[in-house]
């Protein structure tokens, strides 16, 4: 209720997070399939959150996360 993050489970979460990072939305991946996004009022406002959600929607609808460059796993996201 008072947390400062939201998490989503998605089978290809790693690739989605990489596609988002490529577009300027910084998320975090936790195995096996969790995408995490932090909310810090000091740095983010409502417009930032809305824009991030729009970018997430585009990445998911366009399936841009399927690009092979987002499939390569590094040790840190």
C-alpha cells in the first residue's frame, strides 16, 4: 500500500525491460519473469509516469521487444 514500485510478470520480461531502457524508461528485471519500476516523487511527476506507460504500451503492442538485440542477456539489467 505504501510501496514505491510496481511489478509486472511477463514471460519475456527481460526483453521488454531492455526495449524500455532503449527508449529511456529505466526498469529492473528480476528472474524468472518480473519487470519492476520504481516511483520516486522527488524525481518523477505524473507526466513521467504517463509517458512511461505509453512507451510500455507501444513496446508491448508493436512487439518491439522481440528484436534479437533485446534477447541477449547480460548479468545486470
